[in-house]
C-alpha cells in the first residue's frame, strides 16, 4: 500500500501533463512509472509529522515574522546604536536531525533582522557535513543584538516547536545511545561580534 500511492501519483501526474486520458497515454504512463519505480526506492521515514504542532509552529513563525518586521522597520526609521548593533551568535542545537536543523535555520533566515550564516557539525572543518549523531551549531547574524543568551533561548524554543511538529524517530546507535548526542557546554560557543 505504501508504494501504491506514490506510483498512482506519478501516473496521475503523467496523465495531467499529457492533458487527456487515452489508451496510449495510460499505457506509456504505466511504462514510465514502472521504469522510474526501478530507480526510485522508498526510504524509511526518519520523522513523524504532527499536524497540530505544525499549526502551532506556523502560528509562532507568523508572530515572529510580524514582530521582527516591526523591529527592523523601527531600526530603519529611528536608528540608534543599540538597534543597529549586530553580531554573530553561535547557537548549539540539541537534536542531530538535519531536517530539524534545516527548518530551524530557514525559519531564522526568513525572519527579518536575522540570518543563519552556517550550520557546523562537530568534526566539520569546512569540508562536508559530518553529523555522526552530533547536533550542529548554528551561527546566526542578528540585527539589534543586545543579549546573546536571549537569542540562544529563543532559538532553543523554536527548535522545541520544530521537534514537536516533526519528531525525529528514535534510532539506536552502535554504542546503545539514542542517537541524539548531547551538548556538554550549555553556554554554547563563543560569540563573534
């Protein structure tokens, strides 16, 4: 059943692209879908979606979008040194999931006045991503930076909302750990201003 829905969806898209249902379109669609099914293998789900938590996350995101837009407008119309102070804050996440890190980083970057500059995993020296079950550190540029601890708290709350909306499935590592990793220093990496 789990392979039937994507297969039927591909056939439906094929028929919609041709614009009419005919014997030749259905036959060619079945052939194309069969060939694609040989190359595209389903992957097990790594996350569970919770619709109510997703709605809550979207509501919080819209509120953050509106309030930060007002803050940026105020900084532009009535600039002060405190409103224009900017810096980069390193924020360690608590989950190693790349999906969670991506959603958090995107939500931060889509919010006016903040921008995710980098997501660095332990052992990543600028090469490629090496998760290994270790949560990343997000480096975030913040306009109107007054308290880096407050930024870390805010990102942590956002990450909790994302995890509630798209919960990573539990995986057991070779060492018997839950695969989530731990953050040893709650203060996080040093800030760069």
